[in-house]
């Protein structure tokens, strides 16, 4: 008897202007399995899952559920078939509470009145069962990305979905949250849920997935049992070449102090205390300093203070000997500070602009991009944008004129990095620069950071990825509850010691 699949996507083809996103792809999901979907940025993974979730209609191919052909015209159809999806960029209403987001569209009513009490009880029961602790009354815009993701997972569980699609679920999580999520996914599969899991992270796929299907440039490459393969084999299936997992770099040649932060405090928006509390540190030319820590320990506010997005409540920031504590964002940018932001949609891009305009957001006023000093010089902008796209392998359907919203998250990230590094800054503040990008692109981004450092620039890296924290910087500063609790040398420390500092179990001393 043929194997019974929970979902079969057979010979799916989906086209967009200038690109075939899915080219005759077949994917079969067994009941109760965790099936990973692996591929580079723009390989067609999210598109394929969006076809399954009814957000796109395929031009060719069919979808079967439990052996029967089904038509999925929109996400409501998908939900009725028990298919749920956690998107890479969450679909949450920022000013609503966690509970309101979970029940949105399936609100329990009695005689026309909303019955929140029973909804809250169901959400609490699901939270406890799957270890998804969230505060149901918290407002979405006030909670961490990890908590927002838990809200999305609860949204699926609340609707009793049995086929769960996770699109890059770990891209925004801390190492601890990732371990938790892996446990949650295994529990869900053990309960008979079938999971499709899009990821770039090979270690996670090896740990949690039963099987893995690899896509490359919109085409199906193959499906393997993870027990019978290696990370090296998966990475070369994914990018079509061998990839190095380690960052090669010379000893740092450290120069003058570029950034000097003294007694800096930044108020918290959500709690009545300082999110950054009396922090002092220096970053010198020719070194990469990494701020490590569990998400929500003040790293975001620290970067907001440094880049000018938030005012300081105390302390000073010195850049190349000048006090820039109250300097505007544009002035900081013009002075040679580049910023790869944590939230690429909120602070990095204007999604409805074409890619070429996003490439010049911070220097459109320079003479080289102007005609007669007043009008944008479109040919010059196009040429500049085309060069950045070419040099940084930013993939998009229509090149410079692609509307940025239509690009994959990883390629949006590559565009921001291209723009910020092209400014040849003296100080680069890089927050989660490799979030949501594939292993080939991570290798390139790490090389770019090291090349900046070797050119005598200062790099301040903020990362939640333990491998990145151990591999890329010359010094590690650990933040815990708004304070710097330790300074570590990545060559002399271990992930375990780093973890103790990050959890607040160990302070100072370190390798100072």
C-alpha cells in the first residue's frame, strides 16, 4: 500500500514578473513528521509554502491532503483544511494584545457578546501544554520578537491546525528560545501534528527534522533523510558549492578609539526603568567588538541610543573625538557611521519603494545623485543600484526596479548590508546582520565585516547567534539586564562560560 501523506504538492509551478519562483516542484509531507525545506534566499521556499497556505495560486500542479485533491484559494480555505502558518515576518496587529491577536477571526461569542474568559483559558492551557509562556494581556508592540513568535504559534494551535508551516521560525530567536522551539516542535510532532519547517540553519535541520527537501533557484534538488546525511552534503546541495563554516581572519591590528561610550543610560519604553543602565565601553579602529546577550537585555535600546533613534537619559557618546550625544541621525550617517538595523522593515527599508531608491535612502542628497541640485538623477541612481546588486548578489525578479516588498527577507537584508558597507563607514553598527540569510550569504557577510576591520574600520556587532558571537569578533561584551556584565576573549572562552554570563549567573572578572 502506498504511503499515506498528510500533504502532497505535485509538480507546482509559480511565476512572478521576471522570475519562475517554483519550477515543477514536488513535496510530500508524511503524517507526524517534521519535514525541513532548505534553500538559499530567493530559492522559492516561502513562495511554495505561500501556495500551500493559499496566499498565492500556482499556475501548474496540484495539492492533495490525505490523498484527496484540494483547492486552496485563500488562507481561510487553508485554515478549514487544518493548515496553519507562522510567517517569517509576523502577521500581528501591533496595538492589539496577545490574546486578541490569537483569537482574531475566530472570536468565541455567545448571544453576540465576546467570550474572552474561555478563550483565555484555552490559550493558557495551550501555553502550559507546549511550554509557550506568554502574557495574554501584553500589547504586541511592547514584547520581544521571540514572544511575538510564540503568539503566532498559539494562533495556529488555537485553531486546532494539524499541518503547521514554520517559515524561518528561528531567524529572530535567541539560542535559548531556539532550544525551546525545537522541543515544542518535537512535542507537536509527537502529538501527531505534521510540520513543514523552512530554514537556512543546517544544525537545526539535523537536530529536529526527519527529512529535508532542498530547493535551488526555484528548482527541486532532492529529498534526503537527515539521519543519512551531513551538514556539508546539505550545504553543497543548497548552494551548489562547498561552503566554509568558519571565519578566516588575521590577528587584529587595533588603532585609535573610534567610539567611546561613557555612563550611557536609555530609558525603557515599556517598563519604568532604564533599559540601558550606566554602560561604558570603547570600540577601536581595526577591531570587531560584539555585544552578546539574550534578546531583551537592552541591546536594542543601546543601538537606538548610538544611532540616534532614541535620546539618552544619561551619559555621552564620542565618535572620533567628537561628542555626538545629541547629533541627528543624518549627521551621524554623514560623519561615517553606518547602521544595519535589527528590524529591517521598520528601520532599514521603505518596502513599497523600488530597490534602487532603497539603495540611496541615506545619500540621495549627494551631488552625484542630483541633477541641477534639485532633481533626482535617475540614470546615476540606476547605475549605482545595479552595481550594488551585482557586487552583492542581491536576487530580485526585476533588479533595480523590483518593489522591495516582493523580495525574499534574506535578499532584503543583503540589500541593506550592501548599502551600509558601500558607504565605507569608519564605524559600522551591525545588528543581527545575518538574520534570515542563508549559509552562502552568511559566509560573504562575515568576510565583509572582517574586510572592514582589516581596512582599519571599527565594527560593533550585536548578535544573538552563539556561533557568530564566538567566531567573528575580537572581543565580546555581554549585556544582561541593561548592564555590561563581562568582557570575554572569544579565543579563550567557551560557549558554556558565555552562556553563564548571558543568563546573569556570572558577572565581571571575565578576562578583563
